[in-house]
């Protein structure tokens, strides 16, 4: 557990660097976010408030500006970013809304690309289950106004 806690700041710094690179690689980012999610899961006592949001926001903006946000790979990356935000819900009141939005994006993209030759039904099903789970607890994390916004996000 201690090794994961010590690695987390370095992984988060790598995310900041990778999120703003000119030659952003969705596949490399998936691996990095996987490592961050694993470190967070193995270090439950570490406060994550606000440490990932700026980098994830910059990452999404960077990917969108390069028109890489309509691929199956971005669908998988959206699922992984949603998981990361989910871990931040107790420290950040906006984290659930962000996790919800990314989960919806993930399902939409994975469904859109499900008939392509490199599709993986496993990722699509995992993303759908994740979205269903978020829907089942949404009332705990959103007020009435936030819930209507979450439905349209």
C-alpha cells in the first residue's frame, strides 16, 4: 500500500504532462489512467480532491481539439476517467456529475463502434454496467437541479 501512495503524485504529474502534449496518444493515456486508478484503489486513505480534475479537463480539451474524441479508444478512455472521478466523489461534490457524463460518453462511443472489426463487447458491457451502477446511486450525489443537468449531460 505504501508504494502505491508514494507513486500516486508521480503518476498524477505524468498525467498533467501527457494531457497537454502536442502528440497526445489515447492508448498511452489509457495505460496511465489505468495505473492511477489502480494506485487510488490500493490507497483508499489518500485524499484525491482536485488533484486529477484539471489534468483530466485539459486532456479532454486536448483530445477534442485534435478530433480524437469520436473513437472506440476514446470510449474506453472515458470509462477509465469516469472510474477515476468516481473515486473522488467524497472529496469533490462535482466528481459524480463528471463521472456520470464520462460514463454516458463511454457507452455512446462503444455502442457506436460496436460493429467495427476491432470492437470489444467486453468493454461495452463493462461501460454499460458502470453507467447502470451510477444511475442506481445518482440520487445520493445529485440534487433535483443537478439531476436534470446530469440527464442532459
